[in-house]
C-alpha cells in the first residue's frame, strides 16, 4: 500500500463528531502491519512503539473539523483524486501526514521509534494533554502538521516555532436605565469600548527562536451587548483572539483598569519553540536530502499539539505535507508529491534513531 492509498482510506472515515472509527482503523492497521507494541488509551489515542526508550516520536491526530456540506454524501466523506492531489476533509489536516507516518513507522522499525495519533487536537489538544499526563514524553518529536510551501512553493520546510492561541472574554458591567435618561445608568457598551481602545494600544510581543522571528497578534473578534433599543445596556462582552509567542504574553489584564470591566481566559493553547538547534538542523538536512528544493527553518502562525509537547519538555519541530491555506477549507486537499516526500523524510529520520 502506498501513501496515497492509505491517505484515501483514512480520509474516507468520518471523524469530526467521533474519532472512534478512524482510531480503530489506525490501531488495526498497526497491529496487522507491524510487530510494535500498539496501545489505545482511555481517550482514544493510538500510540505504538518499538523498544522501551522513546527517542523519536512521529506525531499526528486523526480528528478533523466539521466538513462543509459539499464534502459529505450521506454519512460518508466525499473524496476526489486528480493526477497530483487528493481532495477531502482531513486530507491536509492531517490524515495525509498520519498515513505517511504510519508507513514510515512500519518500514523503519528502529528501537526507540514511536508513532502517536491523538484525538481532540481540533478541540484544544485533548488527546495530547491526556497522553502527556499519562507519561508520554519522547526525547524528540516531529509533528506532521503543515510546513510545505512556507518559503518556496512545493518545498517542505521545518517549523521551529509556532504561535499559540489565547482566547479571552472581556466583560463590561454597567447599570441599566431608560435610554431617555441615560445619565441615570452606567453604559456597559461605553465601558467595553474603553477596553477595546486599550487593547488596540497593546503591542503584541515577539520572540526569536533559532534566529527565526515569530510575532504575536491581538484582535477583537466579537461584541455582544444591550437588550433593547431604548435601554441603557447593563452588560457587554467582547471576545479577543490573541496569538501568543514563546516566552511572553500581551498585557491584556490592563483592561481591568477600566471601571466595571473584568477579563477571563477561555482557552490557552501554548506556542511551540524548538529547544535544540542540532535536532532542528538534523530534520532540515534530512528534508533537504528528500527533495529537490532547499528547505529552511521557519515559523508557523497556527497552534499544534507541538505546543503541549514542548511545554512538557519534549524537543519538537513541525514538518508535514499541508500547505498554507489548505486546512479547514471546503476544497481541502493535499499534494500527492508532498505526501511521498514526507514519507521519505519520516523514514530517513527514523533511520537516525538507529544510528544514535
């Protein structure tokens, strides 16, 4: 079975509401195709390993975001293959990389090599966090999220840092009054606007990881306040999307300097920073040997499970077939050439485990 066929098999299994069937497929395939120790944990993660020491992990996830209606036919996902691409929900994010990792794991059975496909990545790293809590701690990990086309179209680069995401709600409290006598109340929308003005003046931090610069961002993404056109609003909530960087956070707490305003964090996905330049260069060198282009060390705008692993002390990079703008779209697809390339990269990296 080649990587395109295995990707088709994986992508055909719906896994946006329930990852069980996709996990069953991965587990059964690994048990049939390898002599590794294959385990399924309490939340549905599939983890397989050769030997006792976890030196290098090939990491992915088999859940996907909900499909567009055009990507579903009844209870099945719609698949289409052209000469150079495979289309379907999860092809790019990230069942193609999972398939490449499964084949590399099968074909390079080195002691110390680990394969892990997590659940709940799209829900904030549910599977990764559970595995870490249960002791999952390889020395190094390659997370197969997208890194193709970041510097040059068609070239698979190596990500050494990515942003995290902190989602916040800023709530302004006031006192309701009849709008004909606004001075009798405290307008929560006005207080919320004062908080927005503060947020607009905050400079997001930036960080440098292995000479690569990654810069955070802040954006107010929603506002909800008021109950009727003739009532001074007593509450108003704004949502804030913050992209975080390794080591620093924006000073969002300053919004609480506005009277009647409170700030709460709803989600906090950690950023990733590779802490070992030698490992990053090893992966880049292997990637260079497996393609015609010149891969570079780059940064990635979106969060991955690599953030949770790095926070737990695992040396991580991200390297995978998905290209910028491919994931989560109604015409999601993955390059067949990139799938083959990543299979070669993962296999060559697995060989390095046996050399150490």
